[in-house]
C-alpha cells in the first residue's frame, strides 16, 4: 500500500487533535495550545524566517527540516481555527491548472466583491 501526502497530513492532523487538550508538561502541542493562538502564530513566524534563512544558505537538508517545522506549526494554526489539511489540499486542487497571475487576479476580484468596492 502506498502512503500519499494526504494520508500523512491526515494522520499528523489526528495526532495534533488528540494532543491539543493534553498535559502541557508532557506535550509540545498541548503546551502551544495552552499558551494560545499568539504562541502558535509566533512559532509560524519563527519557522518561516528559519525556512528563508535555510533557503538562502542553499542547504537542502536544512531546507527540508525547516519546511517540515513550518508545515507542522501551520497545521497547529489550522487546528486552532477548526480547519484541516484537507481544506488546504482542496484549495490547492482548485488552483491546479490556473496560472498564478489568474489566481491572484481572481482573489483580488473576490476581495473587492466582499468589501463592496
């Protein structure tokens, strides 16, 4: 049986859900959730910066390590807001076949419609 990225992300999301209400002294996930959304968002910022630095250094191993940290902490944010990796994967599938410029223009148009401008 082949494991897909969807499976891996779903399993990790299930682990996050199972730990987020746990003992903060025994679980890193529980500790971040106990500190609140600002702590999770701060970690995303830190990991994004570390990802950029690893990319600038060109160290492929470090890039993978830092992106994994960034994805993990992003998954904590998804969980905090009642979302799942499947929501992000669905959005990526929706964007398949669109050019980045088309997607950006469509997003701007939707934003203007929502703002009523």
